[in-house]
C-alpha cells in the first residue's frame, strides 16, 4: 500500500512539473515576443514607429511664429546690392590662405559690428574674388573707401620698423616731453604720441645709453597692406601640478607635471590710406608672466600606516591685454607706452638693493617695466636693401607670420 501511494505521488508530481514547464514556455514566448519580432516585418514596423515618435518629440512645434521669406530682400531703408572685385588684391597676397578676410575685418572696424546685425538689414560676404554687400548707400560709400585702400596698393608689401623695448623706470618721459605730441587713447594707463623721425632717432639714442634698456624685437618687417604680423617670444615653464597614487611604483605615488606659457605676443595690422598720406593700424599686445610658484606640501598615504610628503605647485600668473586702433601721418613715427606692465621676456626677480652688491631682505617681486612700441613706415622695399646691424636670422624669425 505504501509503495502504491509513493508511485502515485511521483506520477502526480511529474505531471504537475510538465504542466508548469509548458506554462513557463508560454510565458517566455509572451515576454520575449517583442525581442523575437524585431527581425520580422512586424518588428521593423514597431521599430520605425518608435523612431518616428522620437523624431516627433524632438521636432516640437515652435513657440515663435515662423513664415517663409519673399523672393526680394527688404529695402525699407533704401538698401542696394553691390559686388566689388577684390581679385587685384587677393591674387597677389600669398602670406595667408584667406586674404579676403582682412578686407572684411577692416570694414567691420570702420562701420562697427552692430551695423550688420540690426536695422537696417545688411549683408557682408566675401570670396576669393568678390565682396558682396547689401546696405544703404551711405554704408556702401564707406565700404568702397575701404576696398579702394586695398585695391590701390595692389597688395604691395610695405616696410615697417616695429621696435619693442622696455625701460625699468618710466622717467625717460622727463627728457623726451618736448619731442612728443600726444595722441588720444581710450585704454586707461596707456600713453601714445607721434614724433618726427629725426626726434625718434634722438630718443632711441638716449634710451640705448641706459642700463635698463632692453630690445625685444627685430626692427624691420615686411607686411602686406591690411594684413597682420605677429612678433612674439614665449617660453614654457614646467611645474608639478598634482600627484596620483601608483602602488606599483616606488614610493607609491607619481608626480604629474604641467606647463604654463609666459612671454609676449604683439599683433600689428597696418592699412595705408588711398592717397598714401596716413596709416591706420591696430595694435594688440598680450603679456603673460608667472610671478611665482606657490608651493603646497601634501601628506600622501602610500601604504597602511606609512605616509610620504610630496610638494606640488600652483602658478601665480599676471596678464596684460591691450587692443586699440591708431591713425597717424606716414612721415611721422607712432610711439605707444603700455605703462608699467609685466616683463615681456621672463627674467628672474631680484631683491631690492639700497647699497650696491648688498641685497635687502624681504620677498622678491616679479619684475615690471615700461613697455614701449615704436612704429615707423619705411615705404616700399627696394631691390637691394641696405644691410642693418641686426642679424638676418633674427629678422626672418618674425617675417611672414599671420
């Protein structure tokens, strides 16, 4: 009786297990039906429906009212369409791949950026050969004047003398005051003057006798009319910026190094007037100087119960930014003083001395100097230029940069 009951119980258990297995298979088919139908036509339709729903959600109905424009440009202010042939200029410039960009930049300097982004409607577009302008007749006259200043010169290269020097003490102005004629400057702390070429020679001769005189550029450059050239001197200064834990390397951490650039970059872009009497030029000067490295000592846990000490550094940087436009006669020299700024060429800070040879105790400060820029137009280059004292390799260092 016991054996008969056991066999009946086992048979009932097996039948129940088979029924549960079939039910489980049905559930599995039901739960995985979407996955199985992806490759089928019905699955592709479901996927396309999901994608269309996603696109519909991203391309929502715009809040702003939008309508299609007409076939004609609005001319409520009397705007006219003009196309200027700038190929006589662009085809001669080989120092840059997009010489037409210089024309656009100078038009924006003359007219202002806002004149093309408000009322009235304006269009300014340039290709390698054509400048297209849509604006009022008054604005077209201004654009035509700028284009003529480029076309008349036919991209002929002009020689400029660009001298960048520093004087530790700005007291040079006391003796040079009678030689200088001030020019209006918008940037606070900046001074600008024009002087005769003979007076510039006298002033430079007097400055070169000083012990704090330093020259930072080659005096002669060849610049295409309207284009830009850059005089720069930058060096990288390395420092330890962080540490990372590396248990596989002794002493258990690794120093991460960084680099900060310090030095100066002077961007000069001249444009001579159509009659050749005046010069418009933009001067942009950027100076970065590392005043000091601030040390920080870290306690680095290298292993359980042991600690190492590591030092990292945080650069203390000072920056100087200047960008302004000047106009002066061709036969005269422009002198710009940036004021007491960071030294363009990094030098080591020195302690102050009251008695020569005996430094006074106290913290050292980063050096400062009066940065002077002399700009002189030398006219068109001659076939056999006169040899100057400056070495040729130094002059070629700054030539042709844009």
